[in-house]
């Protein structure tokens, strides 16, 4: 199937309240335009430089999500246009996003990345750290960021029970915090595990290879 056919079929299978972030990392502009021409507007990238280059050359009504780890010194490149930053995991990063938001005269929407996987390599805060941050005076003083919800990545494994337990942890935290902080998005689920994520209340899935085909890294 073509990218266009994939995206149409995929979206028609999703509940209406679920946002599909089409993860276009490593894929050429043409593949993105194939998806765009079906009416899709929400795309995700995990590298700042690639995101910025694609933003410059592709239609300006695309909503660009940064889904990968973000270094503080690179926030300035995406601050003028980024639609949602998924992987905020420290006050220091949030302060830099706030500073760049102020410079660009906008409030930048963000998600807190929560560590739910077993592997050490995954970034993210603990539930405790996220709660403390949300209640801190330092956070309350930041007027140019808005925390829209939570994001998490499950362990990369075939053990669906483990994946399910990890997503359930994040679902519980999201339910606990959602009303108090006005959260709208629970970003969890990728090509291999989005069905499990949807069972646990995800309303934003980040899907790459199932739409665009496998990625070739070199
Ligand atoms: C690459 C990536 C995805 C999409 O992965 P697929 O397995 O291709 O669907 C989702 N989230 C993050 C953070 C990623 O880096």
C-alpha cells in the first residue's frame, strides 16, 4: 500500500478523539506530501535539525510535533513554530522553552515525558518528580509554556503484558492529574504497541513505520 492509502486506512480505524502523529523522521518530503495530500496535517520528528529543515520547505499549515529528546541549546530553533514538544523532562529544559516562548511572543505547548519503561536508556521523569515540578513556585512563574499532558514510551519487548502494565501506570497518573492541571493529551503508543496504548486511554499515538514503511538508518 502507498503512504496515502496507509494513512487513510489507519485513521479510519482510530476512535475520533485520538490524534495520529505521523512520525516522518528519516522520510523524504515527498512521503510527507503524500500524507499531506490526503488531508493529514500532524507530523512528528525526533531531531531538531531535521524538523527545522522540513518546516522550512514544507507547507506552513503542518502541525509539527517534536517527539524526541530535546537539548536546551536547540530549543531556539524550533520555538517559533513547534506545535507540541512531547519530551520535556526537567525544569531546566522547561525554563529554556519558556525563555524562547517569551522571545517569540507565544506560549509553547509541552508534554511531560514520564519514565515508565524498565530500560535505563529511556528519558523521562518519575511520577513524583512530575508532581513536584507542577507544584513548584519555579514552574508556576513560567508564563510562556503550557503543560498539555503526559507522554511515555513502553519497554521495547514482545511481552505484551509488560507493555500493558507500563501503559497502565501512565494512564493512572494521567487520570490523577488531568483535571487539576487541565491536561488534554496522553501521548503513548507507536507502530508496535499503539493498540495496547489505546486500551489504556491514550488519545495521541505516534506512528512511523506502520505508515511510511521501515526506516533505513545508515
Ligand atoms: C520513532 C518514534 C516513534 C515512532 O516509531 P514507529 O515504531 O516507527 O512507529 C514514536 N515515538 C518516538 C519518541 C519515536 O522516536
